[in-house]
């Protein structure tokens, strides 16, 4: 069971952006784009599951009815989108330090913070 679908990623980042980020060869090959998006979903699933295992959550994360919490869907879609975006490398640099960065770095920080909050019990999700 995947935590998010392609539609969730596109809801977070926009269809045009996701399709562009997934098209590493810049050839508009629909099959390759779909395959990369599918891999991004798997990467996001693994990131979330790896984090949840630190506190012995039941995998996949779901409530008693078997529904994935919306927070987890949003986290997975964000992780997947970031994976696609970051595959092209960074053209942005922090203005003070000159360290490579990108315009979505704040979303990556949000993901790390939210996963930490779930692991440590600061944030309670509806999952077993």
C-alpha cells in the first residue's frame, strides 16, 4: 500500500512542475515520467516506514479502519515531490553562505520536523 498517489504529489506541487521534474531526459516520454513518479512514491513510502520503525509503529501506518492519515499522505507526497525536484541538482545557493540550496528546502525541513514530531510523540496521528 502506497501512502500517496501521483495525484497527491501533483496537488502539493502542481502537475506541470511534477511532470517537468520527472522528465530527466527532457524528452516528454510519458512512460518514463510515470515510472519516475512511481519510484518517487516508493522512496517516500520507505522514508516514512523507516522513520516509523524507530518507534515500533505498525507498518503501513493506518488507523483501525485501514485508512492512511492525511498527514502521512501529505508527507509522502511532499517527500516524493522533493525527490523528483532534487534529482536535477541545485542551481540555487544560499545568499550568505554560498552553500547549494534550493527554493523548496523549507519543505524538506518541514518533512524532517514533522517526522521527528511523530516519532517523539509531540504530534499524534491517527494510526496504530
